[in-house]
C-alpha cells in the first residue's frame, strides 16, 4: 500500500473495556493523528466520525459470553458504516475477558453495503483476524502460542489468578478455541519474521473465511511486522491485540498529516491539583499509591468498602470522603481516593457496586470543586467515573509512557479537564509519581 492509500484509511477500534479503548488509541494521538475515545460502545455523534481514529468501549470484559458477540458485532457494523476501514479489536495482553470472541464477531458475513443491516450478500468485510496480545515493553510476550509474563506462564501469575476474570491457561490457541468454538491457526515466529511469509500465510488462510490466527511475537519488531501486514490487507484483516501492537501500528502510520494540533488545544490551562480515583484491587496499585502519597503532596484517602456498601454507613462514608477530598483540592493539594484492601463477601455484583460508589463520589466532588486533572486507575472505575460526571468521551492527546493515555474530558461536569488513565496491573511502582509530574 503506498503513502497516499494509507493516508485515506481510517482506524476504528473496539475494546473490551474503557482503559483498553484508551490504551489502544493513545499511540495514534501521540503520533499526531486526531483521536477520539467513546465512553460507550457506539459512535456518539457526527463530530466523532470526523476523527482519524475512533475507539469504542464495548464493555464486554466481564460480560457473560452470549452478549459479547452481539455487542462486538454491532460495534464493528457502526465503525464500518461510519467509514473506518482498518479495524482493531483491543484485548487484554493477559487475555482476561473473552479472547477471540470479539475478533470472531468482526468476521460475521455482511451485505456488500454495510449500511444494509440485516441483508445478506457476498463476504464484504474482514476475512481473518490476527490475534497478537504481546506487549514486550511490559514483559508480556507470546512464544509457541504461550503467553509469558516476565518469563512466567500467564496462568501461574497474579494476573492469571484474577478473582474477577481468571485465566485458566497460558495457551492462546486453547483459550480462543474454548471461547469461539474455532481452533485458530498458530503463526510461528518464523511465519512472522521471514520476508513475505506472513503476507503469504494470510492470503492462504483467507480463502475460507472466517479464520482466526494466533501470532507469536517476542519483540516490538515482531509487532511491527504484524501491523504492517494488517495495513497491507486493506481492511480484509482484523487486528486483535494489546496496546503493544497499536503502538507498532501507530509508528507505521505516523507520517500522515492530520488536524490533531488544533484539537489538542482543547485542554484547560491551570495549576489546580489532580484528583486520583482508584478502584483497582491489585497489590501493585497499592504500592504505587503509597509511593506517590509519600513523595508528592498527595492526600491519600482509603475508604472501607464494607462501610461503603452498608446501608446505614454508606451515606456518612461518602459525605466524609467528599469533604476530605474537596478540602484537599481547595487547599492546593492533590488527592487520591481508593478502597482498603480488605476481603468483601457478598453477591457477584459487589465489585460493580463499589466502582459505581467511586463514580458517585467523583460526581459529588465535581459538583463542589473542579480538579485541574483527573487520574483514573482501573477500566471499570474509569467507565463508572466518566459516566457519573456525564462525559461522552475523551479527546486523546498523548501517552506520557506506553499504556498510559492522556487527553481531555468531552462533555459533562468535568468538560475539558485533563485526564490520564491506567490499568490496575500496569506500570512500575514509580508510575503515579511520573503521571503527577507530567500533569504539573
């Protein structure tokens, strides 16, 4: 594909949670491409269609498997109808969620005109999905179809034992077949690295769509080769992977002229302090919060989740939290709100209730004061918080470091406030100090 052809292509991303939608989109904004992330799984308005990159949060990470296919298929339909021809399915680099299911949904037989919903015709959409969850910069690679996290098989790590989305195997082929009923083809490092071989394998496999293919990738250069093959496919392939592969894709497409500089001026200027909201239960997140509260002027409030869920105590707990945080912000101090790391028993909706409570606290804070910036940790927390304050999406500007996207809130009580998001398990212990320094 030559440069002029590439410059006409537009990238549509559909992600299984909001931090994924942001992580996947951030590299394109950093590369100078106009980029918008929708808090919801639909194209929010006509303005969103004018961006070069549009990322949708289909919110399927913790869904039962049956709604996942339909939600992802609808997102793909909307993106294609809106003119986004290069489709990227953002998945977790540690395969939490429904690995392969969203990619398979994008390979549904469609009418020749994607706007003719419900009609049948020749196979007009993508024919094959390349599944490449590797993120070498974060120590996550695929070797022989096995996911390794810093050299340890995925299923043996803390992430693999996630209580909400446990990953029972380190073998991607096994997991994808379990989720989709289709046994994917494994494309080895040799298939990826040998000159022209990946292109030939894609052509060979695309003869009988739909096809799922898992890619070995142990380095950033491997991901660049996979991304290049995806671009060359001209919309016939869905790229399913983590922010590692979208970083590689953004590098390949970074030479294109866009209108991002004008849109980047949406951020408000000022020195008001930052508000950190964290719903993550990861031990690493606790260490990150402790370090930033020790080394920077951050007032860290840890809320007892049991009190937050208790009918008799919840209102007082919320009111005290809001008063403490508003007082800190009004006095020029950064503030952080998180949940105490205590065991909480109850029904399966406990986590959902807790992140909604954090969203409600952020809403009440925003009614009383206006932070200079917002830092949100955890995909569910980001979604609950942004929806609580009435945001439609985020206009992306940059990524201070890989996997740490930044932009400005679009709409609602915190319209035009700078925002940075981070997945709970992401980053070293220094990362929140780096984020606060970046924002100030």
